[in-house]
C-alpha cells in the first residue's frame, strides 16, 4: 500500500490518460487508508452518496469556476467501472 505518491497527476483536471487515471485512483486509495480523517466521506456508503450528490450538482461546480460543464461524460464507462469494481480482484 505505502504512502500517498505525490505526482503531477494528483488533481483530476490533470488526468489525460488511462494510466494517469489509474495512478489517481491508486493515490485516492492510499489517502483513505493512510489518512482516513482527512476525508469527510471516509466510508464507502458516504463516499458513494457524496459522489451521486456531486454529479447531480456538477454543472454548478463548473459554472462557478467559469468553465463550461462537460457535455460528453462517458456515463456508461463510469458505470461499468463502478460496477466492475464490486467484483474484480
């Protein structure tokens, strides 16, 4: 498991490739394992609830930052990722 690896891809807006996404997810896992108190939503149920709430409100997040909300989010792929992780080893 180890410590959180600081990389240039620690922020979501820096993710450009599959490999960077994998690294980002691994770093999130290290964060929650090593510093659970640093996460407000530090259980899976809380995290998933916050994720669904954020997705509902995400247009506002981007608009408040002066950005255009993404129009072509690969929702099916995100769903596949979340569902597959419930079974994949």
